[in-house]
C-alpha cells in the first residue's frame, strides 16, 4: 500500500526574506542623504554637483537616487563585493529608466584605487560608517588621501559619523518596521584598541529570525581623530553637521553646522571635507 505523500513544509518569513532588501528598508534613507549632499554642495561651492562617487556602495541604492534627481547627474559606485553589486544591478538599476541606468557605473574595485572612472568626481561619499573598516591611522589616512586625489578641483568629501556614550556599550537596539524587526547589535568593544564588532539581525512575526545578516569589524573612531586624519591627508577644512533634537530625546533629521557638541548618549553627524 502506497504511503501518504510527505507534507511540504511552509517556508518561514526569514527563509523567504532578502537581506539586501531588508537592509535598504531598515538602514538607508537615500532621499534624505542626497538632499543633504545636493544642498550643501550647492551652498559651499555655489554650483550644482553632477558627478558623484559612492564608496562602499553595496547595492548602489544611493547612486540610483542621485541619477534620478537630474538628467545631468552621473554616479559611480565602488565596492569589493561582486555579489552585492550584482544584486544592485538586478534590483535597483533595473528599476531606473534606460536613460538613468546608463548614467550609473559600478566598479568592482578597492576604494583605495577607484581607477580612472572614479576620478574627477564632484562629490565622494562614505556613508553608514563604512570607512570604519580601516582600523589604523595609516590605513584611514591612506583612504582619505586617495579620496582627495580623486576629487575634482573643487570637490567635496561627505561622511557620516556616530558617537556618544551609548556607542561604547554592548547592547542591542530593536526597531519594529513594517513586516519585520531590525536589530542593531553592538556585540564587542575593546577599550584598548577601539576594535568594534557589530551585527544586524532581523526577526519576523512568525518567530523566525535571520541572525548575523550583516557583520562589521570596525574601529570605533572619535570625531577629533577623523578630523585630524582628514587634515593630515591634505583636506583644507572639515565641517561638522550635528543632528537637531526632536524634543523627545531623539534626533529630528535636521543637520546643521556646529562648533560645539553636546555629549548626548548617542548622536549622529555628517562631515564635509573640502579639498
């Protein structure tokens, strides 16, 4: 007698999820980021930027947003991970109009040497603390120097930054989003070396989870160190933009130049370095 056919197990939400899609929805705000870059470049240089390079570009989400803004805008994305770049082509560039898509160039290269296609840019970006992957002063200074040499004569370098006493803590932050929960895990911090290990996890309403969807081995830098290294790399000036307070202990998403910073438990900043 034939047995009953096996019951096919339903895949969990975690098994059906795409970590790159989750990352873009949980971490990136490319529209606000490009608003800032576009506005501050125009304010400082009295002209509009057109050629932007996105270092550590991953899925090139920011590059795609840049070329959507104006017909004359071009973007170059640089990343070492070919698989992540391929995901960006299939899921982000594919959604652009043909005329927009042809204005994005993706380079599977080291940001220390972006090559001819990555030079002469108006604006270079290193966001989501990606440049913290360089864990010695020599390495980070070399990267900053490579960026400076790749900029146009009046080019600007844009970085973001995270600090405050909470950045030193071993802790997890959970943020519910539509259809999943984003978990930021500050897993290890070495007070003697500054070595910093963080993970991103995702959890779902059905109880399933994606652990260590992304893992970062960084150095937790201080803002004075970053500004000193930018200066040592040849940048003439760096401007720090601190996020305003929403009145409830959080940030309001508005960044303005600052000369003095309050030591809030956790704070975000942009840095703009002038060649």
